[in-house]
C-alpha cells in the first residue's frame, strides 16, 4: 500500500489523475462458471468514465465494493465476522 501511495503521489505531482476502481465479480469469460451476482463490464466502464470526468479518487462499482469500503472504517470483525473472538 505504501508503494502504491507513493507512486500515486508522484503521478499527482506531475499532473496525472489517479483513480482506484473497486469492483467484485464482473460478467466476463473468467467468471462465466460462477453462480453469483456480477456487474456488467459496460456499466463498470461507464462508472469509470463518469468518475474520471468528475475527478473522483475512487469508484465503488458495485454493492459489495461499497459494503467492504464502508466496513473498513469499522472493527475488523465486521469485515471478517468469522475471525471474531
């Protein structure tokens, strides 16, 4: 994470916009055999373009990504309930 942050800072300094994309499963050949909710690649690409145009620093492309992102602010047991002691 530190390396990514440093690289992002270097890129920002030269005027390059850096944006993180968070997405769970997308409907691709790689996930074709998985029986789980998947995001449309077209919808994700549209969200990325909207985020870039708006100058966003991150795009949370699906509900699972939004849930995980929100849980990062709380106790780890909320993110990983199976490790609760």
